[in-house]
C-alpha cells in the first residue's frame, strides 16, 4: 500500500474494522516516512460466474460439481486427489480470468476433457462418453477413433 502523500510503501495499519455485512474493511494507516495518516477501504470482490446449461438455465458456478464429475470419471483409476484438485483450480482460474461472467456447460466440459486427456486415458474416455452423449454421437466416434489410431 503506497502512501498517498509521499508514495512511500512503508505504511502500517493502525486500525482495521469490517463493515457490518463484512463486505468492506476499513483500515486506518500511517506512513512511516512522512507520518501522515490515511484511510483505505478494501472490498472483497464477489465471484459471480454463471454456468449456462444446455437447456438455457443459469446456474451458479460450483467447483465442487466439476470436481465430482472428474472424480467419477477417475473411479478406480490411479488419479491423485491433488491432480484432480489442480485441474479444477486451473479451470476455475481460467474461467475467472475471462471477461464474461457466463460460461456454457459445454465449454467447461471441453476444458475438463483437454486436461483429463493428459491425466488418464480411461478417465478421459469415460468423461467423453458421458459428456458427448448429450453433444453428438459423431464427435464421440471421432474422438474414439483418434484414440485407437
Ligand atoms: Zn508518506
């Protein structure tokens, strides 16, 4: 945090207070260089990412659901919890870094597929069969063919 008077970064927090709803934190700071005091307000940005389902419904993004879907595909396979967690983290970061606050469930499925392919072939094919069943059969056949050849 830079001092607004002298731009020094040596400032310290004298007092912190959360707003009633906890959304804003007010901090009283003092600059160690020029001695002036100033107030900052920190607001937690609410993650508002909606998933557009195939039938057009909107659903709040839920990383637990993504993780559950991947885990299901990984059943009885040698996938580690950390590996699955890392995939979910990566997908979530990627989605949150986009400008849009909406993502289609199809796009999420494709993101999962790309990563599962690198992790475990069987889990990948399982996920593909579940995911693409609702997409189109031809695409699935194409993928299976690519795997075999
Ligand atoms: Zn200062």
